[in-house]
């Protein structure tokens, strides 16, 4: 087994990220596998090097270790997405050769005007396929207008199903939403869907445990694996932590960041116990080290419902 934790250094690490890291680590360690840490800093305009350093520090503070990563190296490196552009370009040329991509010249305002209301499940707008079959003359006209194209993946009309270790059998049709999706943005940034598939495949990842906000990305990623002739990993999508209002924790809610908790003198064992309790791994939020949770861990027994963080519990944690 090879698993990974892949944070984006675009904000402070909060308790939801810490829980995903803990569960991904437990899945790998309970199977005697290899743990990777990959820094998803592909959007260089939003990523901050000091936040990347802080994530490594806070992972270690929690008691989570990794066998391969940006600070330790390893056979599948580099482990920072900002250093892997050559590989993404190679993957894009393979997709182009396979006829899976086309150039999209739509501007953001055009897309907003054309798209239907955001789809209920994904919250994303649906691309109406405007540039799917531009004639060379039409494309030349748009190019002459100075538009930089994005690259879109041609999504077939087909229901994609897979078995998730936590969510169970999942099926939906990515042609309904979001439709043909971007893999290379007009501003020159490689899209998340492309980078995550290119990296998980190249790094030999066999198991991916992540938040279920990415569940609806998975059928798109399966299409990429298929187009590239690669074997997808086994996924486990865990329900997110939500606040008392039922909304999920956003990265920028500073009060729930690890930095804030550490600043209040919270011990890592207390936080790990709190996260383990919220994940159904402990009957009460007792202080515990991650290593103490390995023996009893079973990914199949993780709760399928979102875990609500009640204010009283948080107050007890933060003192
Ligand atoms: Zn377009």
C-alpha cells in the first residue's frame, strides 16, 4: 500500500485538514504501507512557502510521520507540484495525442452568461460545449482576437461508477456536470484534476483517503486514468467536519487552525483524541497519540455522516 496526504499551502492547516491527515496516515500505517506527503502548491499565485513549511511542522507536531516527501526526498520525487510541470506537460501531450482534448477560448464572462445555474451536487457550472467542435477558421478567428485558450477534456456521455471504501457504491455522469472540464487553464496553471491524477499515478499511490468534497471529482479523474491507460487507486472519501451551523470548516477560519490551537497551549495528544472521537475511533475525546490508534483502525468502520463539531467540545479542547 502507498498512500499520501496532499495539502495545499494556501491557508492555515485547520482541524479538518488535520483529521484527513490523521485518517490517511492511519490507513497506511495500519496496513504497514508507505506514507507520502505531497505539497500541492501548483497554483503559485496562491501558495505560500512559509505555509508549506508550517504544514510539515504541524504534521510532525501531531505525531504523524511520512516516508517520502518534500523534506525527505524519495524515489518518486520531486514532492512539490510546483517542481513537476515537465511531467504535467508530458501527460497533456499524451492526452492530446489520444484526441481527448480541445482548445476552449471562452472568457470567464462568456462562461458565466452561457452556463446554466450551478449544478446541485457539484456546485459547479456546466460547460455548454461551445468550443467542442470549432472549425479551424473559427478557432483562428478567436486566436486572432488575442485569446489564450484553456485545454478541456472531452467527457463522454456515460455514467461512471466506482466502489468507495467509505461512501460505498458511487455513480454519476460527469457529462451532466460539470461537462467537459479544464485541465490546463488559460492563465497557464495546470488544473487540479490533471495534476492529482498525474502525480498519484507517477508516485504509485494505491490508496487515496481524502475529504468527500472531492467525491464528485473522482469520476473525472477516472476518465483521465482511463484515457492514459493507468490503474486508478482505491478511494476512501470521508465526510467533512462541519460547524454547529452545518457548514464545513473553511481554511480561513483562523480560530480553528492548528496554529491558533497551539497558541492556546493545546497539546497534540488532546487534538488527536478530539479528532479520533469525532471520527468514531474513540468513545470519548481522551488524549491519545496517533500510534495508539493504529491497531484498532478500520477504514470500513468510519462514519458515513458528517461529524458536527459542537461549540462545547471545541471549548473543552481549547480550554
Ligand atoms: Zn469554450
